[in-house]
């Protein structure tokens, strides 16, 4: 068996990464239940989840052996993982291990890729301050905020993403505003949620 701890997992599934730098890349997603923020637009049902051992997580991930990428997401996965967890995943699956984080907590040093998606200045997203100062990928949901607040963050790649709305007219307005922001700040790139367009997970 790998490890002795039990983790609350919302779901594990195989799909394409729909956002950011790895958009279009086949990946296994390990979605944790639980977060230290309460963002109003969160799409994770934190009350749902299956208690799984590390070995059970590995066994489920290894059902998708062809996937090169493993993404820890949530919720906020940094609440639950450490370097031992990441090392065990790498050793048992052979995959690149990435994380999607809100940046409010320290991260294990042995992660292969860090996507930092700050939620400050968003409704429910200011419960904890962001402490992360560097990442591989900075991915910001754009709501018209001042982008200079992110200048202190060292990032290899910067993405702006329009906030999804179930209302089509609002969705169009959000998209237009995000495109205009990227064109005005060309060190950012546009990120689209292609999984919504493709109607996949």
C-alpha cells in the first residue's frame, strides 16, 4: 500500500485540460473536496466526496495510463497534500503532477507545474490572503479588476479568462471585456474554457 492517510475526493476523471497553458492536453483530474475560500462561482460540490486512501487514488489514476498529465484541483488541494503525497503519485503513476491553487497556502516543492488562480477581490474570495509569489502559470478570472495588482507575482505565463455566466448576454459581455483587456495588456494571453464549448468534463 502507498501511504496511510485518507483523503476526501470529489471525483477522479480523464479528460482534456480545458484552460490555460495545457489547454487541450489529455489529463487525469484528481478533484479534492474542501476549500478555505467561499467563492460564489465555485463549481465544486464540497459536501460530496468519497474517502479514499492513497493506494485507491493511485489505482484510479492508473486506469488512465495513457494520460501524461495529472492535475490536482478542487476545492483547494494544498489543504491536503504534501511532498510525500506528490512523490508517491509521481512514483506510482509516472505522470507529470500539476496543481491548481488559490495561492493562499504553501505548496510542496516537488510539484512539476503550478497554476495559480488568485480569487482576491472576488465575492467570497478574500477569506484568506494570497501568499504565493511565483508560479509556472498565473490564470486570472477577469472581472474588470486592476491587473497591476498581479505584477508582484513571478509567472512564466499569464492568462486572463472571462468569468463564465449561465446568462448568454452576460457571457458575451464578459468575453468582450476580457479580450479588450488582453489586447490592452499584451503580456497576458486569453484563456478560454474549451471544455464548456466541447461539452466535456
